[in-house]
């Protein structure tokens, strides 16, 4: 990885800050779109529109790079796309079932899952700060779950889906780090986004055709017939959080240490909660705030 030797005309920290700000818009735009359509459709159109926007550039500028892909690189890119599809399907569905602050805090546990993956599959050891950070995050997750228990099982289901989204994001970023060692940004993100788009569109279509009346966690998805303003939310979601936000984070993987990126991304739940508070008038509960603070503190300690 070229985190300490790669040069850039643009300060990597600035690109990372822009990416975090763009990603922070996602939860509010998703909630606005969910007023008209289901969660699975939001996830499917988010990456599909982003892939369609990037396609002319990728197929024109990176055609030779795609031809140079090894079988291993295609396998890893497709696997990263599958993880991204699971991440979006689970996390976006969680936003319809639990609070924004709870969903964001729980999905942000992905750096801890990266550490767990490293421990079990890459032979890495846990440091004391990692163990302490995981314990703090677990206590925070329990606090959120305890507070949501009184709101019904759908709140707890939303919390669980957010955690699943965090686990899938860990797989997505772990594979992305390996691929970005050789691939350009556009050469990496286009096949990954396109894979996620195909998977989510296929699942959405299948759920619409075969899950009669299914609405649990966004199933029973319809892919058309939306209000014009809903298409606007989906387009903004594809441009800002996906193309600008996620692509900026993936670009930073090649220019900054992963630990620095993981700590910087902790600002995203805070800014996302503030945006949702202003735009959606959703004030977080005390249990969600406490749990979120403990999770972010755990991530900070572990990231050290």
C-alpha cells in the first residue's frame, strides 16, 4: 500500500474531509426517499445511478486497465461489490426501522470488524487498546439495544441490520485496500459499484415478483412509478454520498494510513446526526446518544 509514499496534487486530508461531508448527507437523503419507496429500491437505485453516471468515463478511460485485470483481481472486485450490496441493503433498511443516530453508530463499528477479520483470518493480534475499544463499543451497542427494546421488535431489527451493515462494510474496505494497491480509483470503483448495482437490482426485482406483499426490511420492492422529487433524492444520493463520498474514501485508501481514515470517518455519524436533526427534525434519544458516544469512543481507542 502506498499510504506514505504516494504523491498527489490535492491534499489527501482535504479529499477525505470532502468525502466525509458528502457521505454525511446519505442518511437524510435516504429518509426523504423512503417516504415514497422501500429501502431495497433506494439501495438498488443508489448504486445503479452512480454506475450509469460513471460508465462512460470508466469504459472510455479505463478500458485497457480492465483488460489487464487478473482473475484474482476480478474475483476480489466482485466480492467487494457483493459486500457493498449487503452493506447498503442492510444499513438503508435499518434507517427505516430505527433512529438515525442508532443506525449510524452501529454501522460505524466496521473498523472493529476489520480488526476481528485480521485476527481470525490474517493472523494479526489484538492490542490492549483494541480490546478496550471493542468492549466500549459492545457496551454502547447494548445501551442502544436496551433503549430501543421499548420501541418494539422493529427497532431491534433495525439495530441488528445496522450491525450487519457494519460487518459488510468491513469486508468491502478490507478487499478495497488490497485492490487499490495497483488499480486506479475509477478502475476499482466502477466494477465494484456495478456489481453491487446488478446484485441489488436482481434482488429487488425478485422480491417484487415473488414476495407477495412482503415489506419486512424493505422486501417487496418496486423499481418504478416514483414521484419526481423521489428521483431527485435518488440522483443526489448517487452523486454526493456515492460518487463523491465513497469514491473519495476509496481514493484516500491509497494516500493515507487506514488507521487515519478510520478515525476520520468517526466524524460522519456526528455530522449525519446533526443534518438529520435539522432537516428531519429527529432528535436522538438519550440511550441512542449514550450508546453512540460509547461506540465512537471505543472506535477512537481501538484506532490508536
